[in-house]
């Protein structure tokens, strides 16, 4: 089952500073979570992320998973090149009731990473083989990415951002879910809003949303 987890504000620990660790960092950077990478060494890109304060880093020589007990992570990702160590990390994470993942062992992982198409940091489309073939997932992603980037237009991205704005504004003013849903569909189908979105004027579209909300009250 493919799910989109809400990781906002949660701690995710990545163990291993190689290419696999970097891939997982890149996947998590848009999730608004706290990222801690633990490794005895890192590559240049990870060092840059640390300097930019996008992630935290703790340098540590590892031969067991006891270090995890110092933290309260929501998720732990084992990406070292030592399969035995990765297994120990997964076992310890599960003991702590965290979601656990090993990059080299889908059988012991709680989930598999899909190959994600990211469009404007707003739309994510995941292609997964359930861990059976990451290589094929990446190949299919490359093929599908060309299609989706043509299919999903800039206006669609603006509509998503406007719906997010409208939903938050409506929660403060409209008490019931059915009424909020009706309002949000009204925003989506409003001709004035459509024209503003087509013109690329998101701020005026937001103003129009507030006018529509005011008319309901």
C-alpha cells in the first residue's frame, strides 16, 4: 500500500553517509521533518546540507544500534554498506516502535521507498515495485516523468496552492466538513478564480477566495 506520511516536525534518523544516505536525505528535504544523519563519514553534498542547516549530522563510528536509544525518532533509515549493522538498526528501531527501513533488505523493512516524480515541490507521484526492483522503478520513473510534466500545468500547481489557502481559511469560518467541501469546490469552479489563475495572479486569487468566504458569513 502506497501512503503519503505526514512527517512534519518529526525526527527521521538516517544511518549512513554514502550515496544511499544522500538519496534518502533528498527524498526527505521537502517533508518539513527534522533530519539527523549519523555516520563515520559523509560526502560533499551532505556536508553542504549540514552547512546550510537543512539537516543535522553526528559523526560516529558504529558497530551496533544502541545509539538509537538516545533519540526519539519517528522513522529510522539504515543505509550503511554493512548488512549486519543495518539489520541491527532495524531491529532496534522496531523495538522502539519506530518505522524502520534498510536499503539493502526489503524483507525486514516496514516499507519500501517509491521512485518519486516531484513537480514544483507540490505534486509527488510515486512509482513502486514493492522493493522487488528499485532499478526498474527508477527506469519507469524517467519514462513517466516526461508525461506527467506535460500533463500537469502551471495552472494546476496554482490551483493546488490556492486550495490549500482556501481550506485553511475555511476551517476558521465554516464549521462543518460538508459546507467546507462545497465551498472549496465553489472556489475551484469559480470563473473569476479560473481567470486569475490562468493569468498567474495567485495573490488576487487568494483575495477572491476571501471575498467568497465573506459572502457566506
